């Protein structure tokens, strides 16, 4: 799992670090405190496909121009992401360093192609491994293309962290396009039974999820004993929970970066979402998430304490602040979360 991340000039973070990360980490802070930036850094720093990770991070922050240049602090210099992983069997630390550099496009040819600039990524893994380099070109409409695609060869790092995925729940209302991929992945990996176990916490009579073709196009359907209902017909809350369950079930290891799972959720659904997240952690997934919901934090603490192995000690709340580019954190772990609830409430209220 990922145990630490250090920043040096990434997005709005001039400097800062999170250390001693646990299996279940909640990032708490005001707007513009760096929570989403931390998730972007983890995604890029630990991804097996850094080009795709860079593109995903850019698309999450759409602007009228290119969002790509803002991956680097104040658009100048370099951004360095250092992610440290600990291999569970040996607890041997493995470090990986990703350096990003933005370069503006100059000259007549880039203008004709509407090319705004490139991000160059240099990835250094374990000692002795060959540094990997990638270059990604970005255009005015935020589209991107890899100029050099890389497949990281630092196997020790990947073995110590496992796969990493980002779930941004704020985009659920766009429909069930995002559900197709994790549904296919869960089925291909033989993990669909896990997803259904998660989902039946919320929809007890659900029998299956299937991709069907009712007319001209394929859609995801919820299969019940006496009916099949398009997922698109369900509310945003149910669609969000379905996506959450599929993403968490698609693999039995690695790290899930979860952005604001409380979006569109009723308080009762929040408790169910907390149970699903805790069960995924219990099964071996590391979850690092952001939230603005005190109710969700309460539900996570309760679900962790009530789980089969009582994994409350794995819950860690990181209160993050960003002042003049300097990221600072205050940590609460396990039972401290309940004891410091009033302080957390002041942060959220």
C-alpha cells in the first residue's frame, strides 16, 4: 500500500507531505485546501500508466484554456511527486519519484494545430532501475495525446502498491458511462460476486447487473427476480453507489482514491456507503478519500469498529490546510477520531 507522498511544486502545493498513511485515510479540509490535488498526485505518482493518469488529472479541472499547465506550481519550474510504498510481506520501503515539467508551445506549426504545450514526465523507481520518460501534448479543448507512451518497469514498486484507481463521485450525474468500465472489469476478473455482495447492502433484491441492448445502444441494467430496469432510470444516489461498489470490487488489492462519496447520498445511504468502504478495506483495498461530510466520518468510524476484525485502528483522518503553497496536516487515528469529533465538526460546520 502507499504509505507516504511528498510534494514539491505540484498544482497549488509548493511543498508538503503526508506520512504514515493507513489502509483507510480520510482527507478533511476547507475548499482549496489541497485535498483533490493530493489525490491527483497519488494517481500520477503511483499509476502504471502515467500518461493516462496525467490526462485524467487534467480533465478533472476543465478550464476555457488548457488545465495542463496548472499541474506545475505557478506554471514554472518542476513538480516532484514522491510516493513511498511498503511491501506487506517484508515491510521494505520502495520509493518512486515522478518529475513533471510544463513547456509552452512556440512557433507557427503548434499554433496551426492549436497545440498549447507539453508535459514531460520523468519517473525514477527503485535504485538501479532505468528512469522512464513520457511526453504528453495538450490542446486548447483539453484533449491530449501521448507522444511517448511508457509502461513502468519498476516491478518492485508496483508489487508493493498494487493497482491504483480514482473514483470521482462528483461526475455521477453524467450517466452510466463510467459504470460500463468497472462492470466489465469486475466480470473479467471474476469479482462480480463481490460487487453484488456490496450492492445488496443497498438493494437487497438485486440479482445481477448486465449490459443489455434494449434498442440501438447498450445500457447497464439492474436485474431483479421479476424485472430488468435501466440503471440510468435510477437516481443519482443509486448510480453512485453502484459505481462505488463496482470500482471497489474490481480488484482485491491496491489503492482506491475516492473523491467526495457523499455526493447525491441520503444520510441512510451514507451509512451504507461507509459499510461498503470498510468492507473493501477489510478485504485488502487501501482507500484514500476526501469528504465534507461529518456524517460520513461518523459512519466510517462506526462501521470500522463494528466490522468483523474491528479495523478502527486503520481509520486515519488527515485535516489538511494550504497556506501560501505550504501544505500542513493534523492527524487523528482510530479512537482519536471519536474523541476529537467536536474539533472535526468545527472544521465542517
